[in-house]
């Protein structure tokens, strides 16, 4: 059963997911690091075929950037001692 008070962190892909399409990222809670990580994630998504067009890239970039910025600014209050964790599959 899922405990709402405990973070859900997946270190291994779920059974229905291939390992090549599983991305689990942790990074220090800074906007500078967010930008670096965002570019790496977008490259990985292109490599595995999730981004096929410029429109895909723009839409996925917007969603990921917004989520990461919200995690850094609102979730972690830009506290560099905290870590942002997100998983895509």
C-alpha cells in the first residue's frame, strides 16, 4: 500500500517498462543544476524516440521545465541542501 507520508522513489524500472525508457533523476535543488539536467533529459528522450518533432521538443521541454522549477522554488524553497527527484517512464 502507498504511504502518502513517504516519498515514492523508483530505483528500478517498473515491470511494464523497458530499462532504456526509464529515467530516474536526482539533482541538487538549484535552478542552475535544473537547466543542466533538463538538457540531458531532453537528449535522452530524443535518443529513445520520445521526441520526434520540434513541437514534441517544445511541449516536453515546457512540461519538464515547469515541473523542475516548481520543485526547486516551491517544493524545496531553493534550499541547495535538498534534492529534487523525478522519474519518467
